[in-house]
C-alpha cells in the first residue's frame, strides 16, 4: 500500500500552489527602490585585442548613471576556478585569469566588454550603441584538435599553450594497458563526440545588487543553485568583501541543471556597481544573452577501446578524450572531464584494467562546465556505445553481454578509485526487460516494417556517483571546497518547525519532501514543518544543490539535526515525567515512558523548552534548536538500466521515440511522485541531447545555434510517455536515510539507449551503420543511411 | 526596441496616410516584426497597426475564389477555409504554434516573405492574387527572393485571392528548432494544370518546381515524380540540413503531398 | 507615452506606456502581475502566454497598446472565486505537472485555451497544442497527463506519476 504521509508517501507539492497562481517570487519579479538597469555590451567577435574603448559620447546619453570597462575592475580579482587538477606529470592545470569585464583581450563571443548602467534598460542599450570600440581581430581557436596543434594561435598569450591539463586516471602504466589489448581476443574501437549543449533553464539568469551606505552591507539577489557558494567565491576571490557584510538571496529559481551553480561575472558586477553607483543595479538576461554567457555543457571528443577475451569478458578499457573548457575556467569546469568522468569509466562492469586519458583545451568559445550529469553522461555514453558496438561485432546479444560482465558483489572497488557500496544490476536489468516489454518488441518491429518504418531497440546501463564526498578525499583530488552540507532545525515554542537547509530547491520539490522526513521522525503532521532555503541571511550555511546531492547530503544533515532535537526533547520529557531519558520513547508526536501509560505531547515539550518553569536548567539550556553539518563517508551510487525503442523514417531519416523505459535503483525513496518527475525531466533532456540539441560554432567562433530558432529544445511532441520504475532498491549503506539521489539519472542514462536503438533500427533495415554522432537529426541519419 | 510611435488606424486610407511618413512601417500580427525589433534589427519611427481595420479582416468565398483580408489571422484562416479550401486551412493551422496563430496574419507573412514561411508556398502554389491598396499582383510576380517582394514603400496587402483547386495538399518537414519549414511543398491541381510550390529549401526563396508540375500534369500520382529531382546546387545548406538533404526532401514531400491531396 | 486601458482578470486596468511597451511588460512592471513570465526573445518558449479576448497569445510578442480595450486573462485570475485552484491548476498539482514553476503559468493558460476549443483532447492533440510552450523540467510527461486529467479523462493507465 502506498503511504499517505511521511517517508515514502507522495503528498502533493506545497510549492505548487504559488507557482500555479502566479504568486511565485522569481528574481526578476523583485524590484528594489531606485534601482538602475545594466546592459552589458558583449563581444560579437571571438578573439580580438581591445585597442581602446571610448565611452565619452555614451556617458552623455540620457539616463546614463555610469559606464564601466575592464579598467574599472583592474583592482578586482578574477572569477576563480573551484577545482585544481594535477596533470599526468604532477603539474597543476594551466589557469588563466578570468576577468569580470574583458581587459585587453576578447576571448569569446558574449564576453562582457563594457557595462552601461542607466535609469532604464532601453537607455542603457541606447548608450551602449554609442560606445566606440577599437578592436584588432585575432584568429579564433575553435576546434580542439587544431587548438592543440603546434603553432596554433593561443587563447591566452600568457599560457604556454591551449592545453589546460593532460590527465591520466586508472591504470597509468601504458605498457601494461597495451599488453592487455595485445592479448585480447577482440578489441572494439569507437570514436565519438559528446555534443555541446546549452542548459537552458526556462528562467534566464538575473542579478540585482544593492548596497546600504548606512550599514555597509551588500545584498545580491541572484538566480543561483547555491547562494552560500556564490557569497564565498564573490567575497573571498573577486570583490574582497567581508562575508558577514554580504547577503546573497536566491529566491524561487526557474530551473538550473548545473548552469546556475557557477559564479558569474554579472553577479559580481551588480554587487560592485551598486556601491559605485549609489543605487541598486539590476540585470535580467535575455535568452540571446543566455546562449552566449551561461556556461555550456559536454563537448567531449573521445576515442574508446574495449578489449574482450575469447569468452566475451571485458579485460581492458582505454579512453582518450579531449574536453573543451571554452575561453576561461568556469567554477567547476576542470572537475567535470576529470574526476566526475574518469571515476565512472568502470560503469556497471568488472573490467579489471581501465585507463582514462583526458586533455582539456582552451578555445575561443563560451566556458564549459557542469550540465545535468556533468562528466557522468559523457562516461556512460562512451562505455555503453562501445559495448553495443562490441556486441554487434561479436554477434552477441547486447543485454547478455552486459549481464555477463556485471559487477555482482559489493562493496566493489573499481580500477578508477571508487568503492561501490551497494547495487543490484541484474535486478534492474530484469526489471527493465519487463517494463520495456522486450518480449513484445519483435511484433512491434514487424508492425513498423509493415508501415515502411525501421524499428530499433536500444538498451544501456548506467551508474553515477552522487553526493560527491567526503571532503578530505575530494580535497586531495583538487576540490577547493568542502562538500558537506548543513541544516538547522528550529523548533518554535508551539511545536512548529523551521528547517534551514543549505540545499536549494529550484524544481526538486524540497519544500515538500524535506518536511516529510522531519515530520516522520517526530511523528507530527507535515504541515507543522517548513523548510527555509536560498538566503544566506537566514540559512546558516550550505553548499547548495547539484550532483543529485540534496537529500543524500543535506537531507542527512537534516536527519542528524533532528536527531539532536529529539535527544534534547527526550531529556525535557523525562524531566516532565520524572523518568530517565533512556526510558523515553517518541512515537506519533507523543513522548512516553517505556512500559507505562505516562506520556507528554510534542507541543508540551516544545513549550517547556521556551517557557522553562519546570525545567532542568542546571543540565540543559532552554530553547530547542540544533544544527548539524554532515560530511558523507562516500559517494552514493544510483544505477539502473534504460531502454529506448525508436522508429526511423527511411525516406527522411527522422527518428521518433516510440517508447522509453527506465528501471532505476535510487535506494530508499522519500517521495516517489517527485522521484518519477526527476527521472522524466532527465529523460527529456537526454533525449534532447540524443536527437535535437547542438551548440554549434563556426570556425570564426560564432555560435550558430544562438537562439531557439536554431537550438532545438525538446518539445512535448518530441517525446512519449515514459515507463519509469524504481522498485529495485538497494539502500545506500552509509547515510542515515539510505538514499542515493535521483536528479541526474535520466540525463545520464538516456542518450546511449537512443543511439543504440537508432543503430539497431538501421541495421535491421540492412544498413551497415555502426555509429552516428549526436544529435541524430534527420539529415545526419539520412546521410548515414545513404553514405 | 528603439522608441517608435504607435498608431492604429481604422481604415485603409488612414493606414496608407500614416505609412507615408519616412521610416513608418506596417505592423500585422507582429509575430516576426516584434522579435526583430527586440533585437534592434529594425528602427521604424512609427508602427502602423493593421489589426484595427475591419476591411482587412474580411473573408469571402465566391465562385471558387477564396478571398482573405490581409489582417486575417492564421487561426481565422484555419477556421474559415476548413470547408472551402481544406489544404489552405490545414497549412494555416500548422503555422507556428496556437498563440502565434492567434496573432500572426496572412498579410504580414506574405509581406515578410521569410524563405521558410508556409504562406508563400500556398500563395504561389495556388496562383493566388495579392491585392494591395494600389494594385493586384499575381503570386508569380510577387515573390522576388529572400524577404523580397513586389511591394513598394507604403503599399499594404489588403487581401489575398486564392483560386480553389480541385485538390491540394501541403507537406511540411519541420526545422526542429524554429519549427518553420525545413522544406515545405504545396501541390495544387487545377483544371488548367498542376502547381507545385516549394518553401524553406531554396536560396532564392519560395519557387515553383516546374519539372514536377509537368510530370504531374501528365499523371497526378506520386510515382510521376520518380526520376525527377531538384538541383541541390541552389538549395540552402546550413546547420539543419545540407543542400543535398533539402533537395531530397523536396521530392519526398512533393510525393507525399500528391499522395495526400 | 500614451494611456492604455484594458480589463485584466475582470478588473479595469490602465497605465501610461510607450509605443514599444510589450503587453508582458505592462502586466509585469506596471500592474505588478509577475506571474506572466518571459523566457525568450523569439516568441517560442510560451512562458508569457495570456488570453486576450479569449484567445491565447504570447504577451511578449504583442504591444500593450494593441490590447487597448481588450479583456486580458492572466494566471493570477485563474483560480476559483474562493481562491481554490481551478480544475486545470488542480490537475497540475495532482499529477506533478510542474517542477521549477517558471513555464507553468504559460502552460496553464495554453491548457485552458486548448480545453476551451477541444474539451477531450487526445494525447497527440495535447502534445501538438503545446508546440509553443517549452518546459525544461518535466520531460512533458506529467504536463500532458495533467491536461488530459483536467479534461476529465482517466489517466490512471498512463505510466507512473
């Protein structure tokens, strides 16, 4: 029976009411008295020397408050990179300065060249057109192979080359790895592109900086997934402000998908300019700006080789990847192709030898950073494509080949540094075959063929590492931050509870699911519990929401804080009932003395904590508020198996997704409805990557798909209803809720299934097509069929 | 957007007078013009709305000719032509999305002549007559290449007259991002002959595929197009499809249109 | 500047606007009805959909002065008279048809326009009608399901909520 409250129930989302009635409070809905508006003059060339910027005419235009150029930020720090990767020779990554406003050089289309603050936005735009820029164009570097070639123009003249780092992971012994390939019965090789994407949350970014002269305090309203991280980076590395004088508020945020993790120039600018202008400064991104200023995602080019023995056991895996960093290092950019990618290359399989080689490359393009899945989709895509290709080459069943190589014993130490604590890949594959109705596929294919269409079935597995931690390990790997989280549980005198959490909810439904946990632990109505998030002025601390970490890390902190509350409340109850606190039991919001009928209600204990007339003041402080910081012992490892069924129109190459099925193991689940929704959303984005989305540059560094006219977003008629199952549950062994996280699985696990299905369809039509790079757009599929 | 004056006249004469001002521009439903203005790609001094002129919203059906006022929305055409000219109604009901169809107008679309728009294919494929405040222009005379038409300064489309064919159909293959036509083919069979108009594909904008017309005059069947093809050389090649792919699609869509007509 | 007057959610509303003021700006900035969102500049995302004289339009692609004298309905006016969610809003909540909420006002307004014309749409009709409404969170599954449920159709056989 589904539960109707507490952990495992699916109460309707409480946040929905405000969103459904137009009462949400997104950043652009906020206006500060007397605010001015900034328009950023952005580079329209990819690479140029700035000879001079003449703002004199613009400064006299109506409404202009102040115009800023790179010179105004000469004394201000650059935007920091939050992860330092050490290369194969023990050297640090090359790390260029990342200015708020371009100083002497423009390095990508969209980079800020000047900022005009005016009374109205249109006045700011008018004045920006009057700025006289004297530029000398330089050759743009766009293609990664060319960028690494000798003699290539450099994106950063002060660096030795366009190579950020050359990294090896897993088995670093080239000879040993080569020996494994030399002795293999079969080697499958595949070269592929993980296409560059733009995250495109529906809410464009917004920043409003405000400064109070009276208190010397700053307030930044911003569209962020992690306001505390923004405050830390902006204060400590960019503006040099005392953190306690800066409040960062991320109110309702309209989706992030990674792109709102990072600290952006516009946030620092608005904060800085508010003081410089003596009034609040507001920036609202247009969608056109978003395409050339939000960090992009993916953009890997990979050669992967899989060695198998005569019995089709995987014996070795070797990858060579180039990953695009863009022109500058965004906040977590360097961690994505390294530790968030290399550590996942073992996948769900017991391949004994794995070697991962990654070169990260600077180009004259928008910075690239984490996008839903971040490194793990890139790992999954390569691995699950090469396995499918191997199965075809060996005439093996792709599901049987996977099953044969599954890791089946846990804990399992991979050759790429992770220890999977638990999982059951056989169970999720069994479930998938059932959910996807594999048995009925042959009949469906026959039906499609009758209609002149090719039908294909593609499957893949995935594993992801979520809730990245523990801090001491990730610190050794180069993280320049801790990856714990925090929660404060504040019980009011009347028994209602505010939980201040460091995770940020921008679609994940925390306002509903987090109270389910606290209410369940105490045994009170969920309506008595609210969470507070997204405001450094209210929430003590937190690292924010990304990497599917919210419930696994912040939720664990919340559990620990709630446990402290319960422990203290039991002492108060024990005092009230003149019993030992060891004998106090809490159930359904009632404290009872074990073995007696003596009880006291939750509300009475809470009131006593704040009105301590009958209270052990010599042993206990009054009040009922506890904080916990939680640093996980390990990652969590959601895993599963996905299947896609497509139809291909042989006349046009158009691919239609007919069915998509997912069998996930997320461990324990707090709110099944929300979990399903997270998977659906990930699938939509994964299908988008596989069939539609492509951030394409021309060789001059102009983004060709720079609006929704050319960047194909998945629409309702591009996707089917999804079959989603998460009944396979192996609870996480090291966090108190046994949860693993579910936010990215859909995006990680779906692209290879789609591509595998299309290849299967084409092969069924007698076409010897073994690979097509994403997106599998009609012209690409048609060209492959007729190639 | 740059600043501009907005006027909304009630008659064609007032609109024409307002458009006499230098840099004045007519505004239909604005579904293309307003996004263009937002990007500051146009700088009109005055916008003259044509949506408040009752004459431009009239629809008439006489003697096998469907006459649609220049300011009639796509949604209204979809409704009004459903019985009299179903192929045209179907085309109108698939332009943009429902909200766009409630504002966008036939006159605005034809005046803009986007190379990937649907209405140019219908007008050219039907041998329609573009009626302006000054004259009547045949569709064959009207379209002059990408975003170019026979319209002169201050000339506005008051109506479009579509001769209703014996049968017709429009097949559109979507550009996946914009959802404009990557290739759209309008086929119409008249007593006087078959017309085939292609949008989305050519660097010259909407065009008649005369070779296909001749083949279909001989036999109005999909197979009649076997052995015929358009030359890839003049096709658009871009992010969304090569020249060869577009040339291929022209034939596929043409055959499908014939089959569905 | 010119004066514009219209009826918004049943109440008279007026204000001073420029020729270039968009209906979306008038609603958001002048009337402070910030439930109507702006998510793109090319008239594709549909977060700004409102009804003008009963028809769904993209308020970011319509000048405020074009709505002179019109009846405008926005998300703020959709709830029942007692403040409870209307049938469509309730279906979105019941079926988890929203996540971040940013596209939601446009989705609800488009859904209302669809159901007015087509009270029992098929799955394909719902998907086709949403061509001009982008959502990045839900993969559309629960939006389509919610709209079908709001039309009174049994959606219990559709896979997981």
